C-alpha cells in the first residue's frame, strides 16, 4: 500500500470486530511512527497502550464514571462558519446512517457514549504530553498520530482518534499511572473495522481546494 492509498483508505472507525491485535504489532507501529517530524527532535509524545485484559479492565473502570473537568476545549466555543457547518453535517450524516432521528436525544447520547468503550476495539492507546509544552509540540503530536494511523492502515488495521477522552483526563491518568506533570491529549482505538456496521459507511466530506488554499502570484 502506498501513502496515497493509505490516506484515502484511513477513516475514523466507530464499530470494531473483537479480533485481537498483538502487542508486538502495536509496538512496531509506534517505533516507526516515532520517525514523524518533531521540532528540535523533542519527541513530546508519551503513550500508554491498553490491550487484551487491560482494555477490558479499563472499560469496567470507566463505565458510568462522570467526566472530569476538561483540560482543554476540543472545539472553540460558539463555532463559526464554515467550521460549524462541517461539524454539524458530519454528525447528521452519521445519525442518518444509524437511523437515529434528530429528536431522539436518548439514542444520540447512547451513541456518543460508545466513545467510552473505544467502539468495541480490542486495543487502544492514550497519548499524553508534558504540561510545559506549547502549541508547536501539540502539532508534533498530531503528526505522530497521523503517521501511526497511516502505518496501521498499511498493516491492515483500522483506527479512530478520539479527543472525546479530553473530558476524562484525570481518570485515565489514574488508571494508567501517569504522573501529574503530563496531561492527556487523546485516545486512539485500534483494531479491525466491522464492515457490516452501518456507521462505518460514513465518509466525511471535505471542502473544495479553492475555499482554503491560495496559490500566491
């Protein structure tokens, strides 16, 4: 699989098969992903992997637990255009595939809660960063995680990056034993997509090139 194919094939999977993923496979992907760009070679990513019995114990630990005070905003408050419409359309497309009407608040909340099960994935990782790091290092995290997800695609694995875990930072840190000087950025579900599940037919739309790129004369 070349890079273009991996980019086009990668999608955020929201229903996984229980098929196991070997620790050695995840370790190899992480080592290769660590070649991602990193300003000053700081390599600010700090990763905790959950797999097998550990992810099952974590699901039991987090089930029904109220969220913590988020340590950062996943989205800016009162989103403006065109960002508001992009986010709204993605949500509506997903609920349409699932057959959940707009007024069924209970069903929508239940679907959102699936984030906290990693959508049934057999493995996952949590990515932390030192609290003293700034926006450039957060950018490095994004490049590292994208590299990891594309490598996973090449290896026949599917993923879902989940910033929703930002609302459970202290709880996650407590479970994995993370020290106080680092904070949770996101989680990533890892496994094999359940292609029979309608939610995995979701294809997010992208705005046209001429709305966000300018070729300067």
